[in-house]
C-alpha cells in the first residue's frame, strides 16, 4: 500500500465496522470463516434500512448480503418508557423511528438510563432484538459521520465484496482509494469505488508491470472529472494533485502514452484512453 | 416531532427539490429574531428558518421542519449543534443522500 493512499477501510475499520475483516491487511485479526466474522461485526445502519429488512420478512438478518447482528444507530430520543426492569425508548434518526429496549440488571444500567432524556441525540449499540448500550452525543459531527459510514458500508457490501470473492489474484483484494489530496475524501469514495472495480478487472496484468507513480497517475486520470473534460488534464495539475514532481509525472505520462494507456490532446494535456 | 415521516437531508441547493416536504439541514446562524432565524446553509446559500429557536442559539443549528419554498423552512425541531461543526462534511452527506444512495434514507 502506498503511503499517500487513503484507505477508507482502515479509517472505518476501528470497532469492527467493516464486515469480513479477516481479508484485510490488519495482521492481528485471526481468520474466521466469513460467516463468523460478519456476525461479530458492528454495522452502522439507518432506521430505514432496518424497516426495509422487516418488510421483506427475513428471519436471518442481513443487509446487502452481509449477516448483521450488531448494529449502530444514531438518532434523537423521541419517547422514553421507564419501567423497573427495563427501559424502552424510541430513536428517530430522520429516516424513521425504532423502538429500543434496554434491560436493567444492575445499578449501573439505571444510571445510564437516567442520563438520557427526550430530544437528545444518542448513539445506540445493540442487537436487532434488543439494545445493549447507548451514550449521548456531544460532537454533532458524529451524526454526519454515522450516516456516511452507513453509506460507505453499503457501497462496500454491494459493490466491492462481490468483486472480492470473484477476483482471482491478490491485486483486487484491497478496496483502495487513490490519493485524494484535495481533502474531498467522501467524494473520492463513491467515484473511486467504481473506477477501481473496472480498473482492476481489465488491467490486472498491466498494473502488475506498472508500479509506483504510473498507477497513481492512471487512477487520477480515470476519475470521472478527468474523463469528462474534453481537453484532458495538464501534467502540472496531475503533479500537484499527486504531490509528485512534474518531471516524474511527465516521464510517467510519456511512458503511459507509449503504452497506449493515455493520449495527448493538446500541448501537455493528457487523457486516459478508452474512457 | 412528527416521527412518522422521514426528513430528507438538504443543503441550500437541494431544498427546492423537497418543497412542501419534511427536510433537515444544518445552518450557520447569521441573524436571529423572534420568530425567525437567518443562516447560511452548508453550501453557502442564505436560508430563512421560521419558528421559535431555542435560546441561547449556538453557531450551528440543525433544523427539522417543512420546506416552504426554495429558501425557507418552517421549523418544528431545533437542535443546537455547537460552534464547531464540519459543514463541508455535512454538505457532502446531503449530496450523497439525495443521489444514488437515496434509498438508504427515504
């Protein structure tokens, strides 16, 4: 993995969010069978996703093909019913609401429950049948972050996982996102996810030969914004975006042009071939 | 709060797509009067939010309510989001939630 790449998986990997962590590079993860590791993972969901599940009427709970047992929800408490042995509350995350139950076994549990009040934003962990813990939210960026995680996991499950199980060589194992210096990480996800798929299936042998800068340059040129531009991208911009010297980029682009992977439109402007 | 209908994540530009429907957005407060608050949406548009804001109001506030037109919302629920909030992050979320990933939300 190159130092400059933003590995979305690693960013969200903490706390077991990503399913089948066994196939990722984290060396200390034991390799369970995929069914086991899925069940151990915590999946961020929106209430709408949960509602869609129950409409279909599945008993084995799965979302986007991944077995889901433990979930995370973020939302506002809209109702609380406090009884002696349990506390039922309603969490509304803007996509719907769901009833959650917290069982009170010890004093610690009831203290937790006292802190929660109606109208407060909380993050809830639990199983689809019952809720284990929740805590109030103080940094509201968590809310946007939670939904972005839902989106990421959904895309990962629907787009990249099928590819991973079908791929025959190791190059496709990592859902890597190319260097995104612009700081626009999230846009980088949804676009790069798609282009990495096509890329890895068609150009595997090429990619094995082209190392380092070449693959970064290619990935950059395959971005939808670059593909869409008629004039292509100048080598200056590529160098700046990838944080590589202009000389190296020019040499790489010359090489790629000679391989037929990119072509020049006007002076010093390049486009990816076969967009 | 009417908990039965989902609220669409919007920014200034997306508000017009949901006029008459329940929306949620975060604005940076520029002015607040009794009865309405003017603020900047996460994509830089000026929005008016009518209703009774909580006092005190932090810099960023999330409002959930009904979109009256492409630049105004009648708020039902206000939540103070504090003074430090990543607006561009939220903006990207709005775009994604209204794009091909709409089915996860609405």
